[in-house]
C-alpha cells in the first residue's frame, strides 16, 4: 500500500541557502530508490524558516529502506547540523 511521508524541518535563521542544496541532493538520490513515486518541498508562509517535504512511496518498506540508507543518513546529518529543531518524519497510509 502506498504511503505519504511528511518531513518537517525548521532551519536556523540565515541558513536556508545551506539547506536547499541538501534537500535537492536528498530528492535526487531518493528518485533513484526502489519505490519512490514523487516528492515536493514546501516553505512555510507564516514561518518561512519551516520547510515541509512530502514524498510518496509505493510501500512503507520502501520508505524505511531509504530512511535507513547510509547515503541518506549522511545528508540528513548535514541537514540536522543547520536546524533549530530536530527533523520530524511521519509516514501515513492513504485513508
């Protein structure tokens, strides 16, 4: 069953220019992974330091495989270093 994964991140003030290339790199690598369907990145209107990534995967197993992939973890560690708050990722089945 397909899943949507919603990831929220709050970037430190002035670090958006550092975050966006890392998000693009993650997306590029995710697109090569089994089960990846689509993704989009949104920037908060009321809070422009907040970013939301929504991706769609064919299964929770495919998402979990990507989420635990060492290449993804390496990029995520770089992202975490420029955030004000911890990255939050949640997976959802279609209702």
